[in-house]
C-alpha cells in the first residue's frame, strides 16, 4: 500500500507503526497465567454490615475502596450461621468487579428473607478475588417484629 503524507510517500505505514509499537500489556503467556501474576491488593471495607428487616426484605450498602494495585474480579458471597432453608437470598447490585488503583464503589445488598419475623440472623460476607486478599465481614440482620 502506498500512502502520501505531506508530499512524501510512505509504504505500508500501518505495518511499520504496528511493528514499532508493542503495547505494554502484550504477553505471550496464557491469559490465566497473567491473572495469577497480578500484584496482590487489599480492598478497604467496613468492619461489619448491619441492617434491619422491614417485612421480608432488608437492604444495605457496602462501600469498597481498592488499594494501590489493579484488583481483578472482586466477588462477594454470604455464608449464614443458620440452617440453609432459613437463610435469606442475597442479591448484589454488582459482583465480579474490576477496580483500578484507589477506585471506590458502593455495592447495594438486597436480602430477601424466607418469611417475616425471622428474628435476628448472623453470617459472614466473604470478599475475594484472584489477586485480592480474602476478607470476612460479620453480618448482623435484625429481624422485623410484629
């Protein structure tokens, strides 16, 4: 291909530029190896998650701030102290999140209770990821009263 730029003819301009520039993220290693090689980071999270149920529902917001390194696929799950049939279903406004260094986000937590008047419930919110230090945060849910 012949391109004219400012009165000069340049042959294969795109190919020449492409061979001179190699993006910093280019790698011959497999993708999952690159994920394992990411520097570890820590998310700043609240010490506890506290909420009060209204009927069969409870809501809360989790404020998350990343540390100084890129955080890949931060994910959340809840482990309850009660038997499985008596535990709330939890929906997160976002999950499997990437955070840039020092980036913050607010994640909505929506708890759907199996029945009204469940009493108090407790559990643990687990936040983890491939290069994120796993953190366990206590959850205290105060049931609605008649």
